[in-house]
């Protein structure tokens, strides 16, 4: 079993907890969790616990917004052709579908365009600009891309196309030459919230357009289901406006689904609408992404915009087939990559594997799986003729983008951020790249092998884990980056039944735990992808568990639904 470091957040001062309990009307559990997250002011806490539209910022605060809206309004009034261009991932495709649907509804002449992942690549492509020019489009709105596409945007301007950029990626020192650049991360933008998704920036554009055209804001707010999906899949911070939009979008998804979402759920045999951001990340997100990974993401935009239930059903079944294919390719590639990893030096500071014609659509997923197996920064490369193309994923303490920068003389191209990146290099440079990358990462880690870090909020007893406690924690939803699901520790518990494995090929671990000395409830614990430790645990007398608390509802054969609390395990260690 891999050793991990457990870090427990300092316990808040009792007086501060009591004060917040009294001033904001909270229970001890919620008050202490909020203080640990840096919130002790009652007004701030009340706003956080009640994420409503009144706390959203006016869209005109964003740099270039007035300019963008006036140009868009002019294009609508003059019946200009408007091209809605977006990236091929979930954030981009939801933004395209949302923007195109809304603009269609106000009478705009629009067409959608999503670049092909492998033929055109990320961002605004030269092919896309040429297509727009050849087909008479005078205005182009780029979604979840554009901030770094200098050459193609210069090409658009030269061909008489005005471009409005809606993006959230960090800009370089200079900005591209576009008609308007909506990006809260540009240094001269004073917009108060910087962490919007790409779809979130597009939503602010639509909000501003509704104000300008004197349209009811309710029409724009109906698009928040797609914004919530973008937030869940793109892993942006769930604070500020993202928390408000995710919360309201989840409510919409529970209340009603547009035909495309309903059809996608039905094709995937998903029984209920996503209840949490985590549900989006594990259900809708991978399926929406599968189209761009395995074929063309335009299919997703068509699905999300479709109004016919029959046609939506056809598109959803096609996308579910792509997802099944993606999973099969993912499993096959993971198996090959793991076999290579087992043959590599266990003391290395980086997992690096390469295979002939591995599907580029899954190499990033496989890199994440390698980290789960051996906690190191991981790079998975596909060899295509004389070129290696792949993805990198990192761990705490390693800036993988910085490491690639130090190897840039061996790379054809690379890009990304500290935790994830894409790269390509000539096959002949592989050995030199491996050595140079290993040295770079070793320097960052000061020669110390990285260990997984489990960050825990509070230590509890089994008797504290009640339905009331679970309901209290729901006040902090939605959970995600910047507002993580509370992680608890329980110490000195024992297995009341022998540890067992469940799921396909025994991949997952199931424990039934209790306390050996005190009269406390017996609970089930699930360890996803922890099936391999079942035999080891049989030799332990007692153990400590790090976990999240989950409510699980299931149907017993021949009986009504049964609801119980489960522990979803983050880590296990023997009691000291």
C-alpha cells in the first residue's frame, strides 16, 4: 500500500465557532468548517450559504464588454452572419450551444463551428477563419479560446472579420488584435471575479446583451444549466459567481432538462439528473468530452441545441457509443501503459511511457491513471510515424510546465499549466528528453520522492456520522475546487466483516467497520480502485480512515428503497 501524508487542518478556536454559531444561526459542525475555510464574518457566511442572483456582478464591469455588446447588437439588427466558434471540450461546446441558442432566440443569423481536435488542433484555427471568410461571416465570437491565437486572429482581421473573444485562459504579456477581448484574467480588467469558466464569460456577454436590448433577464438565466455543466467539467473554482451559477444551474437540471441532456441521460441509463457538481464530473462531463476525443465535438453542440426529442435521442445514442468506445480504448491503453510502468525504474521521479499509435483522445486520462498507480508526474506519448504526441499530468509540488520549459530544446511544441500540459517531440529525442525531464523534476522535489497528500478537515467518531450531520454539510454545497467536500478522520476502527472486493474484477474495496471498544454504529465504507489492499487489511487489528460522508439510496430486491450513510475512503493506515 502506498504511504501517504495526512495533514489535518488546525481546529478553530472554540470562541470563534460559538460566535459564528450564534451570529449566523449555524450548527457547530458547519460553523467550524466555514472558519477553517477562511470565513468568519456573519454577512459573508450568510451570502455564501445562500448563493443567489443578487450577489452577481454587473456584466458591464468587464473590460471591453460595452464595446462587444454594441457590436453584437449592431450585427443582429443588420442581419450580419455571426459565427459562434468554440473549443472541443465540455467548456467550449456548452458555451457554443448556449450562445448560439440564445442568439437564435433573439433573431441573430448564426452558425456554429467547433474545430476538429486532431486535424485543426486547439484554439482558433486558420481553417476556421478561412471557412468564415468564404461563407460571408463578418463577426466571429470565440468561446473558451482566442486569447493566445495571434496569427489566426490577425488573419481574421485581414479578411474583414471582427472577432469578440470570450475566454478565461491566462493571457501572455501582449493581447491579440481582436475587436473585443472579454477575459477577466487580462491584467487591465477590473472585473471582480477572475475564475469564470469559458462558458461563464459567454454567459456574462449574454447578460449584457439582454440589458442592452431591454430583454427579460429570465431568458438568460435559463441557460445556467449549461454553465453548471461547464463548471463541473472544467474544474474551475467553486467560489464567488461560479458558486452562484453552479448552484442555480443544478437546480435547473433537477427541475427540467433540455431535450439533449434528457436524451443523453436516457442513453447512458442515468436514472436522475445530476445532484452535485461531482455527478456532472462523473456522468455528463465524460460523455460530452467523448465526442471530441473520438470523433467530432460538433455532434455535442447539435445535441445540446436540439429541440426534437426524437433527433436528440439519435444523437445521444451516437455519443454514448463514442463514450463506450472511448472507455474501451482507455482501458486497453491503460493496460499497456501500466505494463510499461512496471518495467521502469521504481525510484524515478517521473512516469514516462510511449506506445505506437495510442489514441490521442485518451492519453491524458491514462496519465492520470499512472499517478494513481505510482504517485509521480506522468507523461503518456503516442508514437505516430516519427513524432511523439502526448499529455502530461502532475502532482503536488511539481510544476510540469516549468519542467517542460527546461526541456524545450528537445520539444517541437508544448503548452499548458503547472498541473497539466500537452507536448510533442521527434521520436529520436525521447531518451534525451527522458533524462533531462527526470533531472528537472528531481531538482523541483529536492531529490525527495513525492508522496500523496491527504488533507483532512476534522477528526470525528462514528457516532457523529448521522443523517443530521450529512444534512448540515449540504449547506456548504456545491462542492468542488476552492470549496472541497469535507474530509474526516476516524481512528482505531476495526472490520466487523472480512475486507472484500466488489465491482469489475474486484477493483473496489468494501469494508464494514465498527469500533472495538465503544458502542458506536456500524457503517459500510467503499474504497474506489482500492481492491488491491483487501488482503493487506486482513492482517490489521485496527485502522484509521480518511473519508467523505455520502448518502446512498438503493433498492433491495422486492423491497422499497433503502437509504444509508457510507464512507467513501480517501486513505487507510494502521492505527499507531
